[in-house]
């Protein structure tokens, strides 16, 4: 995915994919499952991946691979978005950026092979090349470990307890086969690849004009005062929502819109951030819009399995305009959530 974009947005769609295509060495954009971490060093720790509202471990939602052309230090560049899915909260959001030069300690200088690997095992990868261990439940940094086998790692006592109840109690003695005995903890979101297509900018404008003429035609019998009142109301809310619906009407399955520096597509006139609402990067640079997650993704998440589900209208991600390099680790960026209720 190209990152400097002054033209049409790039649209993301979910697609089933074999597990090997979603591993770190393939540089995937993907939804759900465990993160396919880019750099194996400096992972966000449990405090960074705790919900800022309820404090519980957040679940990995998606990652977007978005290298910067012309930037040697960002030849590989990826964003990792996490959300709270623990009822009754289901509100916290955090996003992290990581980038690497083409020559690095983790990946080949050459592009990855398009052919599947000879080994086709479905083992869960819970160790990184850096030696870091990952949580058996969520796939994030796992500094805690089982006190009996010393082989199973976790991000928190909460996830250790969950894994113990769901199978590690029996598998604890089988330490040679631990990665093949990871149960379904009912915590991860379903996993899909995100495939990218460029949006057609011409057709939606035609549709929008047709929609407006339809609206005007149906109001022919209305009184002048009612028309004026409706026009005022429409100028505040309905036009933004109509623009949103029109813009996505030709590609209603889109779950992501990417365009570094373009304007977000808001679902409502309410709760649109002003410049002062978007904090600067710790490096001092302004943040600009880079991509947004659409409400259509909710249809694929099966998020209501745990009761109250995650929900949003638009998740807009704003990132450092300089795409700064703060050390070797993962830099937190900014998420703005606009709820569907804002559009009601």
C-alpha cells in the first residue's frame, strides 16, 4: 500500500487467506487473530496494551502495512490497532506504529516469496526471533510465565487464568508440544487478510447528484417554512450522513479507507475533531489523518459472543506527519472514535 496520497482513497476489503500469508514475513494487512508483529524488538508491553478506561487487556483488531516511498527508514511500516472487548467497557482504543529499513535484523532484503512454505503446520507462533515470548491468549508481549512448566507465557494474570481453565492445566506437563495445544480462548477476533483496491472517484459524484435531485423532487409539495427548516437541518447533519452513504454505496463491503493526508469520511456532523483535539506527536510534529476503519468491519468480528459488543461509526487514525523514528520500538499514535449514535 502506498502511503503518500493526495488522490483517491485506497479501500480495504476482508478476504479469507491461508495462515502462512498472514505471518510477519509476508508483511500482511489483516484483521483479527494474533498480531503479525513487524519488529521483533521493543513490543508494546502489557501497560501499553491495557484498556485506558477499564485496565483490562485489549484485543488485537487489525494491522495495516503502509510503507513510505522514498523513506529508507520506513521501507517497512505498519500500524497495529487494539480495542477493548471486555464487557461492560468495550470502549478503549490504542494504535501503534512501527517501521524498519529494508536492511534490518529480522527480514530478508529480498521480497517475500509468493509461494506457500513447504511446512504447512498450523502451529501458533509464540516466540519471536528476538527471543521475546508472546502471550498464549492474545499474542502480545508475555513477560509472565507459568510457575510450573516455565514454558507458557502471558501478558497478564487474567490471561494466564483463562488459559489454565481452558486447557493448560492438562497440557502443562506436555511442554514439548505447547504451541500445538493452544485452545480457542474466545478472545481473538476472526482472522482475515485485508486486500486493497483504489476507489473510483468519478462515479460517486454522479450518484450524489442523482440523490440530491431525488430529494428535491420528493419535497415539491412541502410548505416554504418546512423546506427552510429541513434545509437548515440537512446542512448540519443529513448532508454529512448522505455523503457518507453515497461515498460507500458503490463499494459497500469496504472495511477500511486509507489515504495519508486526505480528509476523513465522517459518518456524522457530531463529534468531528478540531485541530486542537488531535495531539501532536511526542517528537513535536503535527499528526495527520492516515486511515479509518469503517463500521462494516463489525459484521465480520462476531464481537457479540461476549455479551455487549464493540461498536463504532468511524475509527479515524491520525499519525505523525514526519513518521518519526523514536527508538527501535513501537510508537503510539492517535485514534478518534465517532460513534454511530452520533449519526442518529
